C-alpha cells in the first residue's frame, strides 16, 4: 500500500505539472494577444482540473485504506507513515499546488485586465453623441461636411 501511495503522489504531481504548463501557455496567449487559442486552452484546463479532482479523491481513498482521515491532515500523516520517499513526493506536490494556484490567479488577473481595457474602449466609443464609426467600420461624417479623403 505504501508503494501505491507513492506512485499515486507521483501521478498527481505529473498532472499538476501538466496543468502548470497549460497555465503558462494561457498566459503567453494572452500576453501575445492570441485570444483565438484561449478556447482550446480552457478546454485543456477543464480536463486537467477534472483529472486532478479524480486523483485527489483516489488519494483520499488510499489514505482511508491506510487508516488515515481524508483531507490535508490525513495526507500529511499518511505520507509520514509511508516513509521519506512519500514525504518528499507529498512535499513536492504541495509546492506545485501552490505554484498552480498562483499561476491561475495571475491568469485570472490578466483576463480581468483585458476585460477592463475592452470595457473602457467600448465606453469611450459609445460616449460620443455621434458615433465615430458605422456598422461597416467606416468613420461617419456629418452631412455637408464634404469628403475627407484621408479620414475615409
């Protein structure tokens, strides 16, 4: 049972590492303004989050089989009881979990910054009594204002 907990902790660690990789790709896509990639990335994130939940439930079942309670305290005790390798694997998993949370919060902040910028731009464009641009993207001119070749 000790070896299966250790193997499971390594599997969880690999899953979180993959999640971190996807979070970094998401941040890069937003930084590079490649928003078309975000839907696929969000799908990958959802699958990995579901997988992490499944792995967490499996680990708690292993903890229970070893006689430990579910949750963080039970995981700490189970890792300690299973020896130094399990303790190291558990500690590494916890470090990665903190990194993943931090990166996810960073990405959320980036999303809200982009949304805020977009909302401000829309408010600016809508605030004018006369719209600058028509539905065709061409600047509207006032009647009788003549044709301004450089403006459109």
